[in-house]
C-alpha cells in the first residue's frame, strides 16, 4: 500500500491530501482544520469536496467514525460514530441506555444483598451476646448454689 493509496476517499467525500504549501496555490485561504482548528500551513492536510481542510488526525477520526460497525447487543448495523462506549464495549445508544439501566438494577440488587448479609451478621452477633450473658448467669447461679450448699453443709 503506497502513501497515496492511504489517502482519503474512504469517507466518500473525495478528500485530497496536500502535503505542503506551494506557490501555485498561494491563496490567502485560512488553512485550518475544520474540526479542531489547528493551523495546517505547510503541514499535511486533507481537503474535502466542499473545500474544507482536515488535519490528518481529524481525517482519520472521521474516517473511523464512518466505518461500518455492528452493535454487539442488538446486532444492528451502523457506523462507529453511532456506538457509545459502555465499560469497554461499544454499543448503540439504546443498548447503552439498556445496559446502564441493567447495571443500576444490578447495583441495587447487590446493595440489598449486602444489606441482608449485614442484618444477618448483626442478628448473629446479638444472639452470641445473649448466649454469653445466659452462660454467665448460669455460671453465677451455679457458684451461688455451691456456696449455699457448702455453708448449709458446714453449719449442720
Ligand atoms: Zn483537526
Ligand atoms: Zn444495540
């Protein structure tokens, strides 16, 4: 693939690559990128059918954006520009909304689950306290009874 092959008709707009300024086209037109506004004097630039200039970066971005793509969720065909990133996966706008709603539901479900686990742990903790209090009381009662039994026995 030569340098000229790479150059621009892929977007279907007949953009021509111009590598540098030449006196032959010494117009006073402002050679700035129509997308990002970068000055393109003496730099590689692309010109589209409506006479606008594109810097290589914006041209490439635009070319990529117009490439056909498929939404992995609904399998609809579209261009890359229609896809929105959702946590590393590019999906269409409506699937993005769906994924976000699903993620929110999942988040709420996890939160409820966490809450239930916390409550269960709290319940177990309380049960342990009651149990140890009960054991201490039984032990105290046994000690008191032993003392009483000892006194009663030595008195007789
Ligand atoms: Zn640009
Ligand atoms: Zn989709």
